[in-house]
């Protein structure tokens, strides 16, 4: 595996990504390690930066945010976008990306009027395009340590030669 992780670490990470509130005793039981052994492994995963934190996942709809949307922001001055993102609490996730757009922002807003107000802030900086998220197909996917041997080559078309 990658980053010095082994099969026990991978199982620990899977369990913690599924439920970060597990006690060390329960986590140890699930991965077949003693509580002191699993505690030491979790501490090492934290110290190495593999585990970067723990948080509660909330239902934005139940908090009153009826619309989630993606805003694509064109080329704009990096520092200005960062500052506006930091000043805009509706921005849930912000990514500086390559390609036609410089930024992809995920936002949560109350309604269409609120959406318009947030999008307008970013329109001042650059050209934008907005898409409302209709359904979540996958969110917060637990990830295992990367393994090159799991990467499959793309399918190749057969030529009619």
C-alpha cells in the first residue's frame, strides 16, 4: 500500500470514515486489534497527516438550505477570489482548478433569490456559470489508500483493419 499504510490501517481508515465517533475499543474490535494497538495506529495516522481531522456531517436541507449549486468561475485574480470565498459563508467547498474555469465552488443557499445574490458576488470578478444540484448520487465516499495495482487501463477500440 501507499504512504506506509498496511491492511490494518486501511481497515481503520474505512471504519473511521464511516463513523468517526467509534470508541477505540469498538474500532479495535472491528479491525481485530487491541485498543492500545488501534489507538497507536490512529495516532500515527493523525501524526503523518493521513487523518486530517474529524467533523460532523450535516444535512444542509434540514438547516434551511433548500438549494445547493455549483458555480464555475472563469479566470480571475486568485487573491480576490480567495478573499471573496472566505467572506461568503454559503460556499461549502471551493476548488482552484485547471481548464476553462479557474474555480469550482459548491454553495448552499435558501432559495433562488439567495442564489442570485451569491452568484452576483462572483459575477463581478469573472464570467460564471451556475448549475443547481438536483440529486446527490455520491457524497463523502470513504477512500482506501491508493494502490497502483488497482488502476485498470482504459478499454481500447479495436480497429477494423
